[in-house]
C-alpha cells in the first residue's frame, strides 16, 4: 500500500517535463517597485511603491542541474513622492546562475547590470544621475515547463546613485531600485 501511495505521489512530478536544454525566448511581467529616497534640506522621504513593467529576451545555457540565464530587459519603475512622481526607464542585463531543484522548480541568483535610459520627475528638472551604469543583484525561484516559465524574484540596486534636482536647493533623489518582479517567459 505504501509503495502505491509513493508511486501515485511522484507520478505528477515525473510526468511534468521541465524545460531542459538550451533555450531562447521572450519574457515580460510586472514589477512592484520603489526607487530610493527623496532628500532635501528639510526632510528625507521614502517613495511609495508602485507597479511597473518589464519586457525583453532571455537565453538559457543548460549544464545538467545548473544553468546560466542571461537576459536583456527594458524596465520601467515608478515611485510617488509628495512633490512629484519619479519614473525611471532602464535596460537591465541580469546574468543569473540557476539550480534545478525538483521537476520544474529552480532557484537562481546573480548580478544585474543596469543602464539608466531616462529619469522623469514630473515638472521638476532632474540632472543625470551620478552613474548611468549601476550594478544590482537578483535572486528568486521559478517554475519552468516545456514552452513557458514563471518566476518571482527580488532585485536591489547595490551602488548608491543620486541625481540632483535643478532649481530645488540641496535636493536630490536616489535612483537605486528595489523591486519584486513577477515574470512570464515563453520559449521560442
């Protein structure tokens, strides 16, 4: 009886075909994000978290239970402050190393190279940030099936990156992101 129960328990895991082998595809999804603090001579304000989006392509180089997954992603984040909303558009290049755990389940982590395309702070003029190129980190879990996958990950910018506000004395905003990312990927 125990053998039958054991076999019935693991049949779904065995029959679910995880995405194996090298792959290439498209991905997109939603971000729940915030950018850094708004700082002026009177206060420091944390931006409220908002929904953003991302879209791009991925590759997967399979090496047994370990894989390398480079991605090229356009990301748009938004944070609300009492003065205006900060909208950042950037190119992300995560280089993730993953480990297949069981069936379609995997975990992954790695650096995220970020290039800021634009900053928009409403009616307030914002200078270019200190660095247009920054580094972040991502880690998460994913379910990868035959033709599609879904993952959730956490990202944090690692290097401080402030931009000065023109016409607002002693004011700056931190453009470093922090976000939870939900993605759907489709193998081509």
